[in-house]
C-alpha cells in the first residue's frame, strides 16, 4: 500500500466543500461561491465535478492506490464522464 497523495485528497475534499457551499442555500450560483471564497469562477467550475467521482476512485485515492500518473493537476483538468464505470476507464 502506498501513502495517499495529499494533493489529491485535498482536491477531492475541496470539491465536496464547494458542492456544499453551492447547495447550502437555494439560488446560490458558482459565481456566488467563487466570490465568497475569493477564488476564480473557472477554478470552482473545474473542481466541482470532482464531488461526483466514483466511490471506488475516491477510495483508491484515500488509500494511495490510484494510478501513479494521476496528479492533482491532471485530475482537476480532466473532462470526467458522468458514469462511474466510464470514469474508472478514463482515470
């Protein structure tokens, strides 16, 4: 077993935090979340989909068992498929 990549773990945690901020109050937009956190709207839009990663991928990241080629930068910039089975193939 490898050591989990802190950058990947933090990125997934940030995605869930952003999703929570977005769904906290009805009518909140991605722009609202970005302004409130002082980050670029594009960054929110790029990271937010990671809140919907397949559970097996999240587990692999948390255990350090993900592909060695998977970096936080690569994950944040991927255009992930919606289906979890397709995500597993893409990652």
